[in-house]
């Protein structure tokens, strides 16, 4: 299959100014074709290229939970371990937040993306994990760990 054929197939299905797709064709372990089509983000008109990083949002939650559960099975961590055992700088606010609390959305950690001005003023900036933590480190907890449930992250 030539790159022209692949381009034709994609262009028939993906509008140039609409939501896009990244395509890779791998044969016998070797990448023989790769390209991006359309936009990764319509609002920001961000085209998909070979180095585009996709914001997967909540799609990452089940993958993270699965990885954590595999580590539990392997004895590398326990669900009742406090998060500060692995993330010493995590803003626990002197509360005992466990891995289980994180996995079940019962930690009480404030949701920084719901803070006023986050989406128009802050969302588009690239950050390191430490910088992301700083976005909610100073926010008061929403509730005590295990006392409520919040999944609007």
C-alpha cells in the first residue's frame, strides 16, 4: 500500500479542518508510513503532526488503575499505602490519603480544573508534574478522605 493510497483513504473520511487522526503503518516491526491529518484540538486549531501529543484526559484513568493493580498483584505496593510514601511532596494536608482513595475518587483532593479561570487562563500551558501539583497544593481539600466521592476530574 503506497502513501498516496493511504492519503486518499484518510482524506475521504477525515475533513482537513475537522477532528483528526494520527496514522502509522507498521510492517514486520518497521514503520513504513506515518502521518497526521486534521486537528488534534478544534478550538485551538492545533494540527496533528508526527510529534503531536494528544490530551487523553479521563481515558488515562482505566490504564492507570490497571497499572496500579498489576503493581499490587506483584507486591510492589498496597492499596492502603499512603500516597506520601511514593509522592513525598503530595499535598495531603496532614490527612492519610491512600492509593485506594485515589483509585476510587474518594481522596478529597481539590479539583484544580474546576477553579475559576483555569480553562481560559491556565489550561493551555505546558507543565511538569511538579508544576501540576502546585496548581492544587494550596487548595483546601473538598472533603476528608473516604467520606465522599468526586469524579468530575
